[in-house]
């Protein structure tokens, strides 16, 4: 890694979003001999789109960089590329008045990859960046209150924090332009800090900062045309541009009935600015809640990022016995967002058929500018499609009703005015702009982060002890973070929702801990099964949250944990629960050839995922509880599922498996001739791989013909999958056969599954020892490419596809798989990683 030489003096040329150029110099500051530049991380960032991204905001938390928030190195973080300093800013993302994240904003050509380093160097004197964002709250001083009006002031004063006095209301003429304001070089917004909670737009004719001059003369001036622009929106008693409230079933209740408003400037920087409003004791839906809203803008962007968090007032929170988020989502079941509905405007909706994790929008377009001229103005709210429950309207607003699934919400609002420099002039241009913005949000820049602290802890050569140590370390990190939040009646901190009896949290994650306990006994690992999965089982054997009418094969998977609990504790409730799951499988709908449907809502469909979810449980149950002809029938039924999967899903041309098959050929994603999905999704085949080796654990030697079929299938699969292992890193790509396609990335959950499959198959003697180099390379790649080490000793697993399925907005195209969120520390990845480490430990211990 190239380190910056602090004695150098060189010129920087920084490019601003509007195409202007300016230069600044960076020179060595006078420092003590103890100031030493430290390498912190190397970043490879890739644009996953076929269009350029200007000033793309990339966020690197101190925690992910391996730094504590109070580490002195964090104060001097710099991003360097080819001897130049990239535009960057230290920012506060959690509103505690302390920087916690480094923001870097490079420009990307279409599909471009860039590499840069992050260093800490106190000797660098950072260049002054052109200011492209601003946030402020400005109040009058030198006057006095007369009733509700502030009179005879001498000047305005910008303040960091402000709570309006009790007499303050609309038209008190006390806060400059009536509330906090925020702008980028593209557009400005303001929020009325009173009962109206109006969201307004300052249309700009310049790319310079203007808020500091707005409203200095009087409150009427900015409603008229000026060289900088003007207030371009009539808000009234509506949501304005991107406001929020509560949908009461007929109209929006604005955030009006509030005890006090606390406003604060969170950031006021060149590249990023933000302000926060805390609405204390909002009376809504016959409840009283506190609402916090943080609104942020980035340089070069019109989008205002809005994060809402709802909490219970302290007095109420102290009395409740229920998890506060559970109570809040019941008390205030939605958050309404939207834009004002002016006469002769048109509602424009974004793509309605994208996946739930993809972003879309609801927008208006028309001659709705307050200027009185024939100006066109466009406004939109941008949100994740799956977060919306309803699109509607009331007398004043186009309303997007959002689910309050997590007692909060994240969305964006945006406005465009045709008088902007190079402004958007037509509805078609506006829609094209919005479509590009939602792609930027949906297809996040692909980031490969290699930190110095992580690299220093990965220097040991891979051996048995090292493999097991990594498994234990991730398991211990998960135990400290969130494992015990997966139990019944609590809040799932990973998915930010009410907990459910599910295949990954209650199943895969806990199974991995059970297996780890076998090779490295620890009461924390063994106790997790009862604390989490066992908590969903009543004394009568009822499975809480289980919905039998769904016939979801996914919900069978935790039954493996329950079998283990029953055999170790002999509790009758566990036996009743596993008997119930087995009986549910007997009633489960199937294809004509006998393969289980994935779910009643996915009729006639066989998915690779489902083979793992149902078949190992079926075989384990039969091995544990059944005998004679009943047992044999179960074993044959299980292996038949693999046979159908191979027949219907395997591509004989390359040995890879398509994600799914629809017997009816009617699903939107299905090939109308074959019924097959179009892509070889890596984790889909990973589920199949784990299912094969796990099934053999419970298929006894007394079934030689069935075992022979499975071992042949395992060898065939192993031969195919290693051909698609990335030769450089030992990992696998999200779409297996398209490593060079735009947006594709090396995916960690599938890599963990293949690592587990190969090492376990070697350990069991299913495949030859000649596969050992592939297995070793897989686990090495898993650690080197995807594990990050934090300053507190915990580790995380990155680059995990959060979820991928078919139907309900998921069309199975290559582009679809690129749109699903990429996350960190999901049980679907961490569980297989722990299992892979265990099997690698066994393989290398021989």
C-alpha cells in the first residue's frame, strides 16, 4: 500500500458537480515527530450502473474501518488516489455531535472500478472544498415579543440548536424563513418549525449557496423572483414537498399537535449537511409519541435523505412491559409521506413491479410553481417499494402510506424546477431523472474494504486451529450483538421487525451454534437453542407465529433444531412440535412428480432454497422417530426430491442449477417453454449443496442405493461448482456464470455454503482429497475477502445478498439479482460461515 509522504507539496484539482474546476494545494503542516501517517484501509469501489455517477457518496463508518469513535486517528482520515486527495468529509450520522463516518465523494464513469486508500495523517493540511451543501437555523436578536410576534430586531443570528418559545407559532416573524433550511448546489428546502410542519422549496438559478441571504430583508422578498431564485411552492395545509404525518383512513394528520420542537444542525459541511427536528409528545391516533426527523443532503444531489424514528416518551416507556417498537407499530401503524396536490398536476408512479427492497417513487409534475409564470415544477418522494402499504390522496396531497414496521422510516424527497441551471424541462426528462436516481439508490456502489486491522489479523496461515478460531469469533460476535434478540415476543434487530419462527434466525443460525458446541463446547452455544428456537414452542407444542395455511417449506427448517432439543431434553412439547411439522409436510402441496411447492403463494414452483428447507428435516425426523416401511418411504421421498431437482433444474451444458422451476410455466419469471428461471443464482445452488451433505448425515448405511445416488450427485455438483470458483480470490459471484457483467459481485453467503459443502464432502469421504485445495482456497477467500475486524475485537461478515426470491415484483432477471440489498451479518451468511469453519477445521486436523 502506497503511503502518503508528508513532505510533498502538490496541487489538487477538484471537480464540482456543475462541471466547474478549482484548485487547492496540500502541504505538510508543522507537526511533532510523533505524528505518523497510518494506513487504515484500501477500498475498491465499482459503479454497478451503465451510466456515470457524479459525486457518488460513499460512507465508511469508523467502526468498519477498525477505529473507535474516540480514536485520535479518526480525526485525520484522508482518502487518497494516485497521489491526490479525494473530496471527503467527516460526518456525524447518529446525531451525538461526534463524527463517526468518513464520507468520500468520487466521480465514476459507467461501470468503472476505482481503488483508493484511506489513511490517517495529521500532517496533511486539507484543501478547502467548494461549499456545495449548507444547513442553518437563524433567529432574530435585539427585539422583543409582543404577543405571538417578535418585533424591532437588530440582526439575525445562526444557532446550532433551537427550541421555539411557547408563544412562537406561524407568522411570528422570529425564525428566518420560518424554520431550519438545507440546500445543495441544486436546490434548497425548508421546514416550518410550527404546527403546520410545512415542507417548502427554494428553487435556485445558481449553483452557489444562497440560504445565508434568504429572508434577511423580510419574509415577503423570497416569494418573488430574485437573481438567486425564489420560494417556488405553495404548501398550505398539505405535505408540501416530502412532508410526513399519519394517515387516519381519510386524510393526513400532520405533525401539528406537538408539545415542543427541538431543532439542531447536525452537519454543515461542503459535501454533506443535515439538521434534526425532535417533535416532543406528538398527539397522533389517540397516542402520544416522540418523533425524530433527520434530513440530510449531499453535494451534487437534489435528494433530501429523511430518517424518521419514533419512540415512546420516557414516562410511558418506563411503564410498558412490551418492547417499545412492538407497541409503537401497533399504536401508530403507518407514516404518511407525499407531495402537495395542486390543480392540473399529474401523479407519476415509479416501477410498481420491482422487488420490495428496491426503491421507487410517487411524483407530481405540472405548472405548479408559486412564481405565477409558466414554470414547471416536479416533486417526488422516493421509498422502498416494500415499505409502502397504499397509494392514495386527500384534498391537499398525493399520499404514500408507509408501513410503520420498525417504528421509523427512511425515504427521500426531491424537487426539480425548470429555471435551474440546465434544469429539467419536461415530464419525460423528470421521469428519466427519477428512474436513474432510484437505480443509484437500489444498486449501491459495490465496495470491497480491506482494513489494516483486518489484514494484520489475517496473516496467520490457514490451519485447523485458525479455521475454528474464525468460526468461534464470528459466533461470539453474533452472540454479543443480537443472537438472543431472535426469541419469541422480542424485536428482531437484524430485520428490524417483530420476531418470527423462521428458517434463518430460528433455524440455520442456531444449528450452526449447535454444531460449534460439538467441537468447542460452550454453554452459551448450547443454551441458545432453547432461548431462541425453543421460545417459540408452547407447553402444548404449539409453534408461535407459525402459519400452516401458507404451506411454506421455509418454516420446516427450524424443526432440525427442535429435534435436537427433543433428543437432548426429552421435553414432550418439542416432540409435539416436530410431529406437527412432519404432519404438515404430509399435507404440503406438490408438483405432479412429487416435489414440494415452495409455498402456497408460489404454486407449482420448485425452488433450490426449498430443498434445503425441507429435506434434511424430513430425513432427520425419519432417522430419529420412524421405523420400518414408514421410515423407508420417508427416505425415498427425500431422495426423490433431489432427483426431481436435478432433472428439472440442472443445466446439462454446464452442470449449474437454475434457481427455480415452475411446472405451470405461468410465473412471470418462468421460461414459457421450459418453466425455468433464467439465472444461476449462487446462494440458490448453495442451499442445494448444503442440503446434499446434510441429508447424508441421517441417511443410514442400510440404504446403500439411496446413498449412492446422493454421493453421485455430490460429486457431479462439486466438479461443476469448482469450475466457477473465482481463480483470484477463491470465492463465487452472485450470478455464477457472469463474473464480468455490470453490477455483479463476489457474494459471501454462497461462498460460505460452497466452502462448507466441499470441506464436509471431503471429511465424509464423498468426494476425493483432490478437492482439498479448492476447499482451502474457498475458506481462505471467505476470510480474506469478506471478514472485517472491529476495534472491539468483534468481527463482521460483509457482501451478503440479503434475500432473493421470485415473483411478487421479482422477475428473476439478471438485473433483479443486482437490485437486492447487500448487507452485513445476516444469519443466512454468518451461519454457513460458522459451519464452513467447523468443517475446514476437521479437514485440516486430519
